C-alpha cells in the first residue's frame, strides 16, 4: 500500500554524474523518484532519456515517477513503462488521445499520468480523470528546475480534487515546480497528495532530511481533512 502522501524528489536538481548516489541518498525518506525527461522540442531544455532510466532502474528499488516533457509521447512513453517505471506521465498538450495512451501505459504495467502545463486550463481534461492514475499540475512553466512557485495554479488543483471527490476516483494529484518548505502546505491544503521537489531536496545539505521535513509539513497541512 502506498502512503497517503507521496514525496517525489526530482533528480533534475541532482548531480547528473552521480545519479545512482543521488537516488540512494533519499531511499527510505522519499516515496518515488521523479525523473524529468525533456527533449528540446516540447520544452527548450534537454535532459535524459530511456537508456539512463534503464540503467538507473537497476540501481535502486524506489519507484520511478517519469515525467515526459516530450513531443510524440505515443511513440516514446511505452518504453518507460516497459523499463519498469511505476508511473509514466505525459503532457496533455503533446497528446491527441490521452485516454488511448493511458490505456497503453497501463497495459505495459505502469500507472498513467496526465500533466497540465502552466498555460493549459484543466477543465477540458476533468472528464478524463477516470482513465488516468495520476494528474500532475505544473506549478511553474515546464522546462527548468529552480523556478518560483505560482500559487495561482492551485485553483487547478482544487478543481481536480473536487472532481476526484465528487466521482470517488482513485487518482493521485501531483504538483511540480517550486515545491519547498514555504509552499508545500498551500499545495497540500489545495488538495495535492503527491509533491515533486527538486531544488528543495537536492539543494539541501541533507536530501533525506529535506524529504522528511517536506512530508511533515504536508501531513500537518492535511491533518483532519
Ligand atoms: C521542471 C520539472 C520539475 C523540476 C522541479 O519542468 O518538471 O520536476 O525538477 O524543480 P524545482 O523543484 O526546483 O522547481
Ligand atoms: Zn517534473
């Protein structure tokens, strides 16, 4: 059984020459490792792809939360599911048929996630919630770590949470971008239950301690709800 709240450090903020070490540092303190795949097309930035994920998968047992910021996810996303990713999230803006891709990902053994970027309204996607396992609301513009959290994105989180509750769905509601000790509580209060944190974890002296601190803050914010 998964914990009620998920802390997912993003290795985008880690040392790319020592990714296995970075993952080992947060084992036991984090629930998922968030892997940001960027293709220099969907977003201007370029990070890592399938071969790195395949190698890293062998170095740890912690579940991988793969965030695909790429065009043509229909072509590439299933490979990450086959590589053993726990959750594979693709962007709504890059996909013509999210329900079909979610089905493919589930058939390949992964959870399927739908990401909504900063400039995309969430309303048109609310009816797709029964077909996905995770909704990722960007609280920045996708593409780079270290950006400032945008509290106005939390209206989308509230909208998704309301729909999950109304329909009694089993969907994770994840936030990504600028999540840190001073922002995680508002995201949790808005209804998020999975939290990606890059800079706040890997920029910290002790990444595992940073994860524990974030979890405590999120738990406190949701206590009694
Ligand atoms: C950015 C990525 C994020 C990034 C978050 O597009 O999707 O996962 O790593 O980094 P921070 O936590 O530093 O905002
Ligand atoms: Zn991400």
